[in-house]
C-alpha cells in the first residue's frame, strides 16, 4: 500500500512536469510557425515591390521572430530529454516507432531551421534579398517539418498503426515492445493527417492574429502607420481564412474519434449514457463523472449525432460503453474542448468583422473591434493549448492507445506503466521546482523583451536609409584601412 | 545488410553525431567559458558573443539529433542513460536554456546590471554544461550501477566521484582551448593578442590533464583498453591523438591558426573515438554484474527500423552538410557588429 502511494506520486508528478514543460514549450513553436508565414509574405512583398516599408516590416518581424525562436529551441530540448529522464519505460516500449519520427525531426527539420535561421537573423546585410527570402522560406518550412514529425509521433500514440508487439527476452524475462512493420502506415496512421493540418492551422491562426494585434496597436497609438497598414492587409484576411479552416479541420478530426477513440469523444462531450435516441450536444455545463451527469448544462437535442455522423437520428456511443478502468477524466477534456470551440467561434466572428470593415476602409472607426483584435493572440494561444489538453487528457489512461491491426487486438501502454523505473518522487518534485523557477523567470524576460521590441517598433524609412549609408561608409573605410578585406567595422552599438 | 552489421553502423553513426556535436558545440561552449576572462569592455563582450552568434543554435542541433538517434536506434540505452542521469541532465538542460537566452537577451537592453547578469549566466551555464557532459562521459566510461532489467540503482552522489570529475575538468579545459583557437580566428587587434596569450596557457593546462586522465583511465577503467588489446590496429587512434595534441602549439607557432583549429577538432574526434572504443560492445557496463549491462545487442531497435533510419540518415546527412557549409561560408571572416548582431 505504501509503495503504491509512492508510485502514484511519481506518476502524478511526472505527468504534471510533462504537462507544464510541454505547455510552456508550446507557447513558442506555434508562434514561430505562424509568424514565419507572415514574415515570409512581408518579405515576398518587399522582393516584388522593392518598397522600403516592406523591408522595415520584414526586418522588424525578424527581430520578434528571433526572440521567440530562441525560446522555442531552449524549451524544446527539454522535451526530448524528458522522454528518457521521466518516461524510460515508455521510451523502451515505443523507441522503435517514436524514436524514428523524432530522429527524422532532428535531421530533416532542426538542421534546416537552425541553419537558415542564421541567415534570416544575421544575414540581412550579408546576402541579397532573394537569398534572404529563400532562407526565410526554409526556416518556415523547417518549423513546419518539425511539427509534421512530432505530430505524427503523437498521432501514433493516439491511433497506432503499422506495428506489432514483440516480446523480447531480457535477462530471462519477457518484455513487450512496439516494433514498426510498415513505416508509411505508421506515418499515415488514421489520425495523423487530420491532427497535423488542425495543429498547423492553429499555429497559422496565432501568427496572423499576432501580426494583426501588434499592427492594430500601432494604428490605435498612431505609430508606424504605413508599415502597420501594409501588414494588416495580409494579416486580417489570413486570420479569417485560417480560423475558418481551423473549424473545418477540427470538425474532421472530431468525426474520426467515434471510430478511433470513442472514450475521448465521450469525455469531450460529457456523454455518459448511450441511449437509442439521437444524442444532444452540450453548449456548456459542469460535468460530474461520479454522478454521470452534467450540472447547469444547456443541451441542443440531436446536434451531436448530426455533427458526428452527419445524421441527426443516429445515437452516439457514450462513456458506459468503455470499461471503467479505461475511462479518461471527463471534466477537463469537456471544458477545454468547449473553451477551444468557443474561442474559435469568437475568432471567426471577429476576423470576419475586421476584414469587412478593413475592405470598407472603416476599420479605424471601430475602436472596440480594434482593441478586441489586439487581445486576440491570447485567445489563439489559449485555444491551441486547450486543444492539446483535450487531446492528451482525453487519451488517458493510455500513453499509447490500444488498437486493432488486421483484426488482431494490440495491447496499449498505460501512462502509469511508462514511468522511469529508477526515478523517485523527490527527484521529480525537485526538477519541477527547478523548471518552475527557470520558466517563470524566462516568461517574465520574454514578455519584457517582446514588449520592448514592440514598443520600439519597425525602423522608419529614414532610419533604414541612414543605416544603409553608415554600413556602406564603414565598409568603404575598412576597405581603405585593410586594403580591401572589408572587415571589423561596425562600431554601431545601438540597441535593437 | 545483416542485423549485426547495421547495429555496428548505427553505433558508428552515433559516434559521428557525438563527435560532430563535441567539435561544434565544443568551441562555442569554450567561447562561453573564456568570455569573462578575455573581453574587457562591452564592445569586446559583444564581439566574443557574436563570434558564435549565428552558429551556436545549429551546433546544439547535433546534440538533439544525437539524442533522437539514440532513442530510435537503441531505445534501452537512451532510457537507461537518460533516467540514470536524472539530476545531472536536468542541470544540463538548465545550462543549455541559460546559454540560449543569455545570448538572445543580453544585448537587447541598455543596462549595465542587465548585461552583467546575462554575462554571468552565459559563463556559468557554459562551464557547467561542459563539465556535466564530461562527468556523464566519465561515468559511462567507468561503468554504472545498473541493476536487473536496466534499472539504475545509484544516484547523483554516486556519479560525482574523482574519475568523472577529472574527465569533467578535462572536458572544460579541452573546450576552452578549442574555443580560444576559434576566437583567435574570429577576432583581430588587441583582443586577438589577448586571446593569443591565453592559448598556450590553456594548452599546458589541457595537456597536463590529458596525461593525468590517460593514466587514471588505465588504472581505473581496465575494460577501456580491452578492445585495444583485441584489435591492436586501433592503437593508431591514441597515437594520432597524442601527436595531434602536440601539433596544436606547433601550428600556432607556425602562424597557422586555421590548422591549429583543425588539429584541436581532430583531438576532440580522437577522444570521442577512444570513448566509443572503450565502451564497446556495451553502452553502459554494469558495475553490479556484467550480465546487467546495457549492450548494443540488448538495446537496439528492430532490424527494419535500423534500415529505415539509415535511409533517413542517407537522405538527411548531405542536406545537413550542405547547409552547415553554406552557413559557415556566409559567416566566415572576422566577427563584426552590425545592426543585426546580439
């Protein structure tokens, strides 16, 4: 009994640590992906038109991007280490499958990103505009590839495919592990395409609203008018397009759940009891898994049946179809799912209104709308996080969901069986404290520096021109001094 | 390709990734270690940091890819090693985060206190990361308390005894030396002269520690030389290593700093190869009972996965090599500060 409580602690603490570190990490990559696209579009406009305002915009977003990217890299390494430090048994079970996706991420995505990031951030005055634009595109693609591989790996945990279970003889004991039998079936497992498109679009929504927010803020404060208006003409329409696509891909993702992960769907909708009547959908409520009821709930009849089966008459299976030991928590997936959908709907409405007024050229007359757009990155970030909480908590108690392959039932791995055998609760607790301290500090610094950059804003066209003159002058004087080698100048110590 | 052959190929490729990481991140960790001792004012500190500005991030990717490849190719080794070094690796992560953000944030704000704070973080995290990598390497060299079913039975304190600490110190001195030669290549004028004066001192420091660690390994880690005894041709590695060590001051004396940097990279490659030779055919030798050791054979992934990953590596490696060369080419020459610098 005593040992059991200790084990529980390690499980709870390890889950808390993973949840905390992955959620903190996930503040940054979606913004890198989303902002990467906006940056690329600004720079494309610069290369095509040659207008210095586009250059000022691209240089400004590069600086914001760099700060965010560094945070993503720093907090991302933690994730890779944590699989081994905290989830050793899980790593042994999935290494053959999950490891290859992670290694592919390293070699295809991370090298691409980090290599071209150097040119993107430091190469403005070293390479031509076209090479720079190409580098921006490569960094964006690198961040997309990295999402591709990690979402594939995660989707395999949700809906495993292309594998079998092998019992290995180790020191006289039989130990199960998953081994790949069909690499492409593993990559294109039943949920990977839907979940990947939804995840990427969530990131693009955030990027579009981030740019829209900062530029709207400039308009409200009557600063950097030219740059702000140019960027908004890209950001607002893309925000509308991506929020609509997010709804579409989200709907596809949810429809598949009834086949692949019915327990998750039941949790998301707090659908406890299966009946032979059409199933309703709660708009909101307070689910109670003990009593199997939803308090204060408002339910639209037959809507869930319609959403899931495109048929308002067909009943959806509820949580009672799932063995008690395999049921996920209900409250958290329900609330997070509803939060995500609610925020998504709000974002669609606001993006549509903003676009409407933008094209009627009356956007600046609606200050309430402008301030709402300023706040929208928070909504997009929250929706991204809430979506992942739904997906991951809804998968419990499994870390690798069981599946059926060619009619054969395959065992899954329970989260509690995935822990590191040798790690104690005290160790996990101390690393949680360590991360809590460092991440709070980082968060404060990130906000501070981001705010600093945004308050400083893009350079004016005159500043841009004068910098160019200084650079060519210092290059010239260096060439005179060093007999043509062109180096070491740049006493410019101004801060960015 | 047979299962055993491809297992060896992956052991070799992991060695390549580890060597690449140690050479590349080695110089930028070294620059971090030297930073407070070499740069006198804010401009020099910015020059020193910007000498690795565009490169450190890509260098660290080698570690990430090494971790991913170890996870994929030898999951049991990844799981045992990473969970055994629970405390050490969390500290290492803290240091890697500290380095990343101190580089990124230091010069963003005009305030002496702010900059001094991040300078300290940069130095401490660089030196601690180098030491921890060495300490982890030393433990793996000497063997660890792995019990039945790959379960680690020791703790942090079991990992901090004289031998790993000595290897940790050697790693710090090696990276500092490697970093100083890199800085010599990237700087000019008075700053470069100051770097030059350090190189020889760092060399003596490293050479002394190198001799001590060699003797210590001979005495403390008897299995390290077993593979050498079985395959005597491998003796060429330690011999070349010793020659390469001596070649560093020679190249500097001849006024060929690029050659010196190449040589110090080769010293790192030779040490990483000796490390692989010493642990082979185990990943972690159990000091409790050799039967509990994590070996190449009991840690590897399935035959098919190793083949798939080889394809991934064959497609990926040329791309990686091409961007790495492009980036180093674009940012060649002496470091200079401009409006995009840190």
